[in-house]
């Protein structure tokens, strides 16, 4: 009925339970539940833009990390600490 992933299985479980409760109370109505975790309306241009924004952010982050480690090593050298 559903795959092993919880994001797909939970809506199916809710659907089964809600329809079972409706049948218990002799209702003719039915509840339909669906899950679409990743919307298919995105165009390839949007995906490309998101990729380049994330890439730029990671490059800026990667450029800022080496000085942090260098400063830490210099402080250790000044106080003559051993690792």
C-alpha cells in the first residue's frame, strides 16, 4: 500500500484510518489524502538558480574556514600548547 519511507506511508495511514472511522459511523463520505513532498512545478531554470546560489554560499563558507584554523593554530603556538 505504501513504501517504507515515512513521508509516503503516513498519508496512506491517515486515509485508511479516517475512512474506517467514517464507515463506523455509517457515513457515505470518503476522505482522500495524498502526499507530494517535492512539487513538480519547478522549472529547470529555477533548479539551476538554486544550485548556483548554494554553490556560491558554499564557496564563501569554504573561503572563510582556513583563516579560522590558522588563527587557532597561531594562538596555540603563542601559548606553547601541545596537542
